[in-house]
C-alpha cells in the first residue's frame, strides 16, 4: 500500500459527500471499465474531493512505476484531469516514464507530445519504451532527432538492438559511441554471449580491459556464460583467476555464475570449491549447485545438498523443487519424491507450471504413471511442456494408444507440439509397434507444423521399423535422409539388428558408429553380444581386442532399488552388499522354484565363451536379479518392487522376472535404458514386444 501523511485525512473523509463508485469510475476519462481494486490508496485518492499536490502525485506515480501497475497509474493520471491539476515538467516526465516502463507506448507518446519543454530525461524515457517494446525503427528515429543525447541515451539504444537480436547494428552503434562506460561494454558483451558469438565476446572483453574500464558483476556473469556456450573449461578457469584478482569471487551473483559454468563444463570439484567459499549463498546459489549435480549424474549428492539447505534459513523456491524432483526422477526415488511433493504443496508452490511439469516427470520415471496423470490433471494450467511430459511418460510405459489420444487432446486444447513432443509420439509408436501411426506423425511434423525432422526423429523411425522387423524399410529410410545419419540413427539400427539377429547388417552399422563415435563402449558391447548370440566367438574376440586396443572401457551394468529412503546398488556377481549372503540364498531358492515352474536358462544371453555351468551361474547373478532378491527380503510380503537398470535388460532376465513375479506374487517394475516393464502374475506389460 502506498502511504502518504495526507492519507489520514482522506481516509476519514472518503465516505462523506461523494457520489457512488460506479458513477465516479464511468465519468473518469480513459479508465471506464478498468480492472482496478477499490481498496487501494490510488482508488481512494481518485474518489477524494481533496486536491492532491505535486509531491503526492510524484510519490504515487513512482510507486506505480516501480510495481508496473499500469491501471493504477492511469487512475492517478485521470485524477489529475478530473481535479484540474496542471502537471509540472517533472510530473509529466514521471508519466512518460510510467507509461513507457509499463509498455503503454501510445499513452507515453501522447504525454510526451503535449509537453511544452522536454528534458533529456523525457526523451530517454520515450526512447526506452520504444526500444524495449522492439520498435527499433521508431526508437532509432527518436534517437537521431534528439536535441541532446547523453551516455544513458546511447546505452538505451544499444540495449534495444542487443535485446532484440540486431547484433551487427548494435556493434556499429557501439563503435560510434563518443564515450563508453561499464554498462556499454557489458551490454555489447552480453549480446555477443547470448547470440553465440563467443570469440567476439572474448575479444571484446580484452578490449574492455585495454580501455581501462573495470568489469562489474554483470560483466563477469556474461563472459562466464560465453565459456558455457563454448564448453571451454580452460577459458573459465582463466576468468576465474581474473575474478579473484578483481575481488568478485565472493559476490553471490558472480559466484553462482562460476558454479554454473563449472557445472556445465563437467568440473564438479571446481564448482563445489567455489560454492563452499561463497560467504553468503542465496537460493540461486544452492539451486545452481544442485542442478550441477543432477546434470552430471550425481543425483544422490543433489538430494544430500537439498537436505543441507533445509537445515539453514534459505527457503527453496520453485526452481529448487523442480531440480530436486528431477534428481528423484533420475534415481526412481519414489518415496523421497513423494515427501518433496508433499513439502512443496505445504509451501504452496505446486501451482507453478515448472514444478507441476517436474512432478509429472518424477512420477512417470518412478513407475507410477497413474500419479503422473493425477498431477497433470491437477495443474491449474498446462503448457506445451506439461502435455509433452505426460505423452513421454505414456510412451516410456508402453501405453502407445494413450499417448496418441493425449496428443489429440493437446491439439484440441490449442497447444502446438514441438520437436520434443514428436520424439515422445514416435517413441510411443515404436514401443507399441504402431508403424502406420509412426509414418503419419513423422510426416505431420513438416506438413502441419513446419518442423523439420532432426536426427533424433529419424532414429525413432529406424527404431520403430527395426523393432517391427521391417529392416529393408529401415535401410531405405536411412538412405533417403536429407542429411548424413549420425550416431543416434546407426545406433537405432544396430539395436534393431540385435532384436532380429541380423549379423551382417549389424556389422555394417557398427562400422559407421566406429567412425562417428569411436570411444562409445555401447557399440562394441552390442556388436560383441550380437556375435555371441550367433555363436561367432572369433568375431567376439576380435571386437573385444579392438575395444582394448582403442582404450575403450565398458560401461558396467548397474541395478538399484530404493528401500526405506536409501538407494541400494548392485552389479553382476556383486558380493559387496552387507546382506549378500541372504540375497544369494534367496536367489538359490528362487532358481529351484523357477525351474520347477518350467524356466530354462537361455545360455546365449550369458554371453561368455565358458562352460555351460558357469554360464548358468552368471545368468542367475545379473544385477537386476540381485536387486529384486534384495527387494524380496527387505520389503513386506506382497509389496510391489521397483528397480532401475542403467542399460537394457537382457532377454533371459526378462523371462526370469516374469517367473519371479508369479512365484513371489509380487508386482515388479523394471525401468531400463529404453522403457518400463511392469511384471505381474507371470506376464509383462510390454507383451514381449521390446
């Protein structure tokens, strides 16, 4: 509420001697039907017979400008007209500034044109309005005819060009400036940084120092963003040294930017060192550090940091909750995710769209698609990301038709799909074998929405065709691509080759992958497995030798399960868990019951050129089986079990888990690198189509 000493008298008198509110509003020029609150001080002022003076108007206009309250500002202006007040020049300047800052350029221009005498502040206020609204042509005309310009005028025009992407024109103006200050250099540097001109930004920073201009916190933040865009860790460290010398290292704004650049360059150790040195961390600093952990796969550390933050006085905001929920989603930490969801409801942040979208993704990735849908429905307003998150969730769970139905509802709701939406749609088609629908939606991208398919969309189509056994069509699709296929495309084809045992085509696809991404272990492992399944052990040995010669390390297979808010991780043949003896005992009992129920180990999925007995032993001790056995001995009878595996679950484990679900009478959910498998009563939700 805007306060003024004279309000005491107004508040005592505002009910006496006045006409009705509706009549008063209708008679004020320019504000009929305005959306305003009758309980505000400006409305009381408008209803007063008492004539305000210039100081009162100046005070009110300043408040309206700072809060960008256009409607109330118009009421103040209308009150001047009704009471016959003749505004002095500084009041007229305040009105121009108010309307310009609130984006009402027409009103700003009307006041400006009626001014008998204009100061440089008058011109700059109107110039700012034109520049910020994107009307650069009108802004430049005004700039050129200004009788007097100051440095602020030049910076306003420069900022307008930068803000709206006219970087070349901005540089010409920058070079023409008679003088420059830190704001001038930082504005131009920010333009280069935001529009991908990294080298130009670095060169400009050097010129800034040579000119003797000292950088400020915004300068350093902009140049650090350039390092992020260029993925230049070395450059970031050089600027870090400069920041230390300039005394900005402990500035919370610059410190947060440093943490961010180290996060995005993958140097978590450096990020944490900067974070620990910051004297006063705010919510942005904490959230940036958490986001770095999530981005670099250290999700458990992100959750630990969130708990540390809770012990202090910093309150998490919507971005903090969104970040930490992403960590829960990546870990499939359902119980922790639920607790955080309850927390954000208590602090009334659930209504934020970014939070709602992450809640949808969290429940979907934690295997509870029904709760994801409930979160989607509860959102006060869904944006395109909300719809896409739900579509992707359905796709991951193999609910292809539901994903397509939701897509049609999205269109009916007036939301346009983007390239991520179509990745979700095409994945939904792939996991459900909807080839014709896949072709339709792939064509719809360019036909209906002018979205050019990217490599990821072609990879989805190759995966769809490959899973369906239409290998020749997949090859034709690749040959007709308008650009060279990348590793995603050839990787999709190689994956399809394993499903259908197409050894020769697998060898062809792998050659392209060796050339495009020679250090990716997945190609070597998958090709080796394809040869092993075909019994071609000489080729297996050759691929393994090639992998060793090139120094490529195999990515280990991990499975993990959350029990009582703690993550338990397993590898194949793992013996490190404190309850390992109980786990192996449980597996032995399960193996006997499975064999009695008709299970026959598929030795080709042991993928080791060893004795048959050793192959069977290896199969029983795959990481997902160890995780499930731990779940069986650590949870109450009948409780559902959910595990996550970082790579694709093998065929033998898929068969085994169907038997285990029937024998143990448990619902078992497995999230692997490709999709979800929901096992119940000896069946899997994928229908063995995966």
